[in-house]
């Protein structure tokens, strides 16, 4: 249990969220929450309340999209919003080097590079959402409005 909280990416998330709101906590799960479905089962919540933090490459830049666990990001909508022709999911190496997190533990905040963030408006259906906290076994719970404030993300219709 303790070992996960000692990991650098998890510490980075913990520091970021407690600076924003000392009431926010990183929770360590007994088993992995690598997928939204796994996380929802563990947390006894709807799959949609799980925030997927997905890194996309748009031409030469990167951006993070925070998507509800029961939705898929629409590349067509994304291309229109960012006004780029070539938009695709980043690969695992890019995710690690750009965000500082490994796939399965990408947090919506505390990235190692400055990134623009788009937030799926459908997450607004939930009072509280759960996001990865730097490791597949760690998450944090936050209300939707706080997530928007903390990430400085732009709420858009970016799902299919």
C-alpha cells in the first residue's frame, strides 16, 4: 500500500491536488483500475464517472482529453476544435515522455509538460468523478466543477 504512495508520479499528483484543495486525497486501490470498467466496479460507481485522461497528438503538439469512462473521444470533433488535420492517440512512449505518467495511470493534472486540456462535457452529468492519480492502483475523487477549475480545461463536446 505505502509503496504506491511513495512513487514519484503519485507524489506529484498528491502535491498538486492538495495545493488546490487540502480536502482532496489520493486513494490506493487493492487491485488495478487500469480500465474505466475495472475502476467503476471497484468504486461501485457508474463507468461514466471515471475520467479517462487520453493524450492526443495534433500535428506537432499534444493535448489531453478528459473523457467519461462510458464514452469514446471523437477524432472528427477533436480535429474541428483544435483546427488540425492530423489528430491521433499518442503512443505509450509519447504518453510517458509528455505527461510523465504511464498508460493506465495518467492523471488529468501534474503533467511534466504544459498541455492544453479539453474536458468532455458529458462528465458534467456526475456530481463527483474519479481520475487516475499517477498509477493504475491510485485514483482521486473530485467534483466536476473542481476538476474544470483545477485543470483549467475547456469543457467541450468531444465524444461520439
